[in-house]
């Protein structure tokens, strides 16, 4: 179901039930659902969510739907580059989010400082400094960049999660290719989503009716062949 259709269903639920649904969905799906709700219904659902989660959704919803900032995955693991490999492995073990192929690094001011491939982490001594393993070939995405402008970014050939930064270079989170594809679909206007669904339903009905007609024709042919054979006997 599209976020447009899901939002129509959620709009029929009490605000508390819709909020509970949002906590069960993935971050991109929940943000897309909230974005499609009418402002009054959205505010009611946000009021039912835990305060920290509500603030995070509100920050995401402040972006327009077709920019990277609206789809940032905030739980992507990141760690200061002055920490050790052992501390990084402990962070990854505790993290509920998928870190992708690389661990993101920051400085003390939360500015993006590069990545460490997970393969390099597990092969290094636990006491090794992350700054010694840092790679800077994965360039960050700006939160204000459009989804279309980053869809062919060369970074997707290097990492499964790309870092997202603010205009000051602060690391805000990450964006996966899977979320990007979903975001580009969900960012379509509701009329296009509904139109696509209607087109799919019409095509399905057409194919089903064609299949039914073919079955009738085959049945008629078989019955005629049987009658002809009986007549000859």
C-alpha cells in the first residue's frame, strides 16, 4: 500500500492508535504516513508519540518531501574518530539500526570526518584509533539536496549508506539506497499515486477479463468438438 493509501486508513484511527502504528513502522514509512495526513490529524498523532520521537518526526516533516532531509535515517551508527576500534564494535553491537557497509565518523563538534569499512574494523586491533582507519572517499549528501540529484551519486558504488550533513557540515544521519528509492516513490503527488494504483487495477481487471474470455472460448471450442465427435459416432 502507498503512503497515501496508508494515511487514508490511519486518518480513520484514533490518534493513539495511529501513533502506535507509527512506532511499529520503519522510520521512512512512518514519516511518509505522517506527511500525508491532514495537518490537524498529524498534530494529534505527534502529540501521542513519545516526546523525543515526536521532535524527530517534526524535524523531518519540516523538510519538503522531495529533498534528502525529509528521509534521513537518524539511527545510523556514528562515532567520534578519536575512539578505538573496540569502542566502535561495542557501538555496533548495541545499535538497533543497520550500519550498512561503513561506520560513520565525526569530530567532537559532530562534523562528518569520514568512514571506516566494517571489514577493516573486524580485522584491526581493538586498541587501534579509528582516525588511523578513516577513509574520506565517501562524500556526504547535503540535507537540502533533491532526491533526484543524489539518485546517481557516485557514492552509491562505494557504500550502502551515505552520510547526510547540514550546511555547517554537521552529521545529521544517513540515507540508504533502499530508502532513497522508496522516498522517490512516496514523494510523488497523491494524485499520481492514486492514478498509478487505478491504472494497475484496470490492467489487472483487463487481464482477468481477457483470461476469462479465453477460458470461455476454449470451453466453447471443446464442447463443440465433443458434439461433433458424438455426431460422427
